[in-house]
């Protein structure tokens, strides 16, 4: 089990990772005007402070990290997983996102150079589709998806999808740092 699944111990979450950009670049792509004045919230206090309907993300970038991570404050909204947001974040680079809705399904999407190249809904029990799904399909297959025996007792779509993208894309987070206060912003509606 990877570090993301240790941080996102809920069945309802959305996490997106963007490669090769600084935290400031990600904030600008999301429409932040004054990055230095963003409030900071802990993983367990953001919803209480911002409300259950807030389309907000907490941002994390470890020292020397290749990826900037966006953790949706309310996992059910999947704001960082929305196509317009992924397209904007992935311009000139790539982004990968896992969105899990409680008791429903898990969506995994890869975007590159401003386009969604692969997307998979685990509820459909079919491989990812898109112009370039091979990398994502390989990662999901290695994690246990698309098999006849996929109904193993300990197989959980959300956790398996997190493990798949962590392994394939080299994602790494520090669980303690991600649980602590992180810069948080409301994603403007015009991006969605």
C-alpha cells in the first residue's frame, strides 16, 4: 500500500498530481491571484471551515519533488479531476488524477499537453479509453484491474487505483506533511 492511500484513508477523495511545475505555477493555472495569502487547512479541518460544497483544493509539494499534489477538500466534488482543470494543469506537462466516490466508483484520468489522453471508470469494468490509454491500462492491470478474479475480498478499487498511479508515475508524498496545514484555494467556477 502506497503513501497516498495512507493519507486518503477515506473511500471518498480526489487527488491530482501535476509533474514538473512549481507550486506557484499550479496556483496561477488555477487562477490564484495572491498566492502568498492563501489560507492553510489541515486534512481533517478544511471541510468544517470552508463548507461541504466548497470547490477547494489543498496543495502540496515536497522539497525537491517532481510533482505538485492537489487534494480536494470535499472528495465528492472531484474538482481537480474535472476535464477543464486537468487540461489547464497539464499544458506542457502531464497530470494524473484519481477520484473515488463512496459506494460508487473510481475514476482515473491521465492528461498530457492540455489533453485528456486516457480515462477509466472502474464501475464500467473496462480498460481506459482515449487517444493514448496504454500506459494507464498497464498500470491498472498490474494493480489487479480487468481480471476475471477481480472480486478478491481485499481488492478495493480506490486503493488499487492509488497504488497503480503511484507505482507507474513515481508519486511520493510525506503522509505527515499532507495531513498538516497546506495552502488551500477555491477553484474558480470558470475553470470548471
